[in-house]
């Protein structure tokens, strides 16, 4: 913490009369850049005592609380309040702690400065703490009712212990992630609660109300939790891990300190995965994790080869169908559709081997250049061109320093692509199509090989 006040003549003697030593604080103000430190949300300087300096014209977006113990009015009061009321990341408003009853003066100032053309006062943005607590209670009630409507009683989670609490936590998260709209609704309540709770003290609400909030926050955290996927290209292994984690195991008191047991169903086929899914009670959570896994996999596959866009479109259609209708049959069908898609994606990831390429990148260039009217000989030639062109491009980029930074080095790569396509593509490729393929391949290279490959 620090003190920030204007310097004045004879201040040492002035403060000494009050048995205060200003020299220590003045040295800190002169030697350090306290204004920059305080504006930095990561800096350990968290509390500053001010008199007049910094009350007006000093912008600190991350400032959350302002304590007032001196009378202010009109423009000066508005400027002071604005210090804490700036919007910042994770902060939509500030908290004013009023020690001298300044609310009446504040509302008058707001009325003066927010009056509309017709002369009527604007909306009062200040919220009394009692009203803030009322909002918290109302939001908790809305969240509890929403959970109840989705067949979960929050009290069960509050009362539970150990493994039962973890089980109920997953059950609650499963209840509110059936559809995108359900998840959004609960997330809205939980996010609003989290925001409001920042501005109250622990003693402002009862212990039970805090337990209700903490239970809702825990469900929200479970929904937001990102699963750590194993480092493997085989989706079946990762899907197996997801399903295994949701197949319920009965815990006994002697198992509390043991490692969680997992079903050993590695090297399985997709029919077995379907049967395992039938055992799972929390199917919505399984689908949520599967959607996340497949979407992450699709992002990587599309980055490697943009021609795979049809896999993303197929995935999006599955999710849209799932969200449009919620029943047991739809959930089962969604799972099977995702399994089929994952199986197709696994096969697609190995297609470069079947096509005779050394890498997925070579296949990507081939896919860009491929045409349905090519003969067998043309297809064979095209594969050779795609593989050789990628090696040429990588070799050229390795010779250039930050090739995407200069027009001449970008032109060198672009010309290499143009000259190769013009010289080597089969005769069925005309001038217009070659120009299109050249641009497509250049954009692919530009986004993926910004540094030497």
C-alpha cells in the first residue's frame, strides 16, 4: 500500500504536528512510479490512500473499491466515482464504501449530469448494498428453480460428502448441459452470481446462502472444466477414456485413498464403445466431452488440410440435430453419429499413407489440385507434383529470413508455386484454374509456414 498526496512547503513540520512522518511516504512517491504500478492489475500495490491527487482525471480500469470519508459534490464527486466505475476484464462495475453519507449528493450529481433533453433525470446507476444482496438471493433462487426443472435438487449437493458430493456435482452438470440453451441459461445465473458476490463482505449473507452460492459455482466450474486428452492421434483411445470416467463405480470407505479404478477397454471397436455408453447415466456430460474432443481434433485436421471442411459440416449438423430435440432416442443417436464421425476422421487421418504420401501436408496440396476428370496417369503425376512442390517450398522458405515480412520474399515463394504449376500440371489445367490453385496453395503456405519449415 502507499500514500499519494501533493507536495507543499513545510510539509514535514505540518505532519509532525500530527505525529506523522511524511518523509518515508514522500521518498516512495519520488523514487517509484506509483501511478503506473497501481494501473497494473498484476502489481502487488493494491491499496492507495489519496487526498486530492488521483481523484480526478486518473484512469484505473481495474480499480474495484473506493472508500470515501470526505465530503464531495457535483463535478468533483462525479469524477471521483468514475475512478471505480470503469469497466475492465472480469469487472462490470465498482464498489463505493461510503463513510459519511454521500449517497444523496451522489444521486443529485447524477441527476444533474445525466438529465435528458426533456429535463428528466437519467437512470440511477447506483445500487444500495441491501438491493445488491436481494439480487444475489433472487439469482440463487432462479438457479435453484432451473436445476429443479431439470430434475436436480441443489440441497443434495450441499449436504453430500466425499465421493457422493463428486457424483452429485457431475449429476448437476449433466442436468444443465442437455442443450446449448440449457447450458447458457445456467451459465448466465452462475456468472451473474459470481459478479455480484465480488461486492459483498462475508458477513453480509448467511452461511447457508454462501453454501448455496458455492454449490452453484462448483457446478459452473464443472461445466467449464476442460478435459485433458491423452497425447494420441487415435480418437478411439481418447473416447474410451471419456466413457470410462463416467461409468459409475461403487466406492466403499476402504477405497477413499485408493487410485480411481478405470475399465480396461483399450484396443476396442466402436460397437463396444456404444455398449459402454449405454451403461452411463450422465450421458449429457459424455456428449459434451465428446463434442469438445472431436471439435479440437477437427480444428487440427482442418488446419492441416482445408479440404476437409465436409467433416466439420457433418459435425455441426450432428450437434444442431442434438440441440433441436432432446429425448433418449436423440441422445443415443447423437452418440452413434459422433462415433461414426470419429471413425471416419480416424480413417481420414491415415489417408495420406494409403495414397502413398510421406505426410499429411503432401496430401493437402494434392487435395487442393485434384480434379474428378483426371486419368490414372494424371493422378499419378499429380501426386508426384504435390510431394515435390511441398519440398521445394520448404527449401525456398528455409533460405529466406522472415519471408512473410517482405514483399520480395513473399513474391519469391509465390513465383515458385506459379512456375511449378505452369510447368508441370497436366494439360487439362487451364490458365484460369492454375491461377486459382496458385492462390490457394500460397495462402495455405503463408498461414502454416511463416518461419522456416
